[in-house]
């Protein structure tokens, strides 16, 4: 529910999960994580236990179009 609400705040034209995937198909790339995480960090015991910030490049979130 939290993810759906955030998605709707960002783009209210997304009506369902199929719309979301159509507009964000790059998220289906199974190697996407390799742009952000080294294998050493990704498969570390810390990463298996908790969320760890990426070590290769930061995850950026463009929320400039979100209105409250």
C-alpha cells in the first residue's frame, strides 16, 4: 500500500501494476543492481541482513514532480 500510494503521488496516470511496468520496464532488468552495487557488497553478510547503501553510485530519486 505504501509503494502504491507513493507511485500515485508521483504519477496518478498509473492505474495498475501493468501500467507501472510499462512506464518503468528498466526495473525488470535482472542486472540493474550491478550499476549500483559491487558483488562483494551485494553478497556480503551485512547486505543480507540490512539495507546497505550502494557502493558504486547513489540511488537517485527524482521527486521534483511530487505535490503534497
